[in-house]
C-alpha cells in the first residue's frame, strides 16, 4: 500500500483533494479532523492545551480555534516543538513528517482566494488569515520538496 501525504497552507484545497480521492474509493485518513477531535474530546490533551495557551483556548467549553491560531501564528515561540504539529497536522514539511509517507502532494492556490475561502469558512479577519499563511511554508518550498503539485483546484 502506498501512503500519500497531502500538504499545503490554510485554505489551499487539501480537503477538496482528499474528498476527490475518497469519492474514487481511495482510503483517506484526515489527520486534521482527528487532531481537532482529540483536542476536543481527550481530557489530558485539553488540560495541556489550556495550561499552555490559557483558559480562553476552550471558551464556552468548545475549542476556540481562532484564538489558538492567533496565538500560535502570531508568536514564533509558540510554533516550536509540540504545539505547531498538533495545530497544523496537514503541514508535513514543517513537522518533519514527509518521511512517514511514500509520496507528497502540495496543494497550492492564489493567496487572496485562500484568504477569502478561509474567512468564509472560519468567520475570521483577513489580516489574521494572512498572518497564519505567512507563518506556514511558502509555495516555493512546497513546490521544491513535494513529489507532485496541484494548483488552483479550490471549489468556490
């Protein structure tokens, strides 16, 4: 069995690519969804996140994704070992996980389309999204290191 890692920045279309593979009968493991589920349901992980990022990380009892993203992507110190991987599990290269898959696919899309799509999906501020994107691996690095590149596949 071949393992393929799908990578790319926020709003680039990774979920769309995975959905297309799944529609064709390919088994897809959504590590991002699994990480979100664990951050919501696993008591020890919740306690660790709250201890590291403050009680606001679980405002109203639910995972406060905009707050966590703002904390992690605005402060380079927060992107150090541990916190960054669990919050952006789809980022294979920054996490050093490309060796755990047989092939990597980078999903790329124009910046403004990614910003618009992410704001619509998450209800967040465009400048916050741009800061998050700036903290991720750039398209040049993804093109250089990925085995394959998909460009502009986003559903609008």
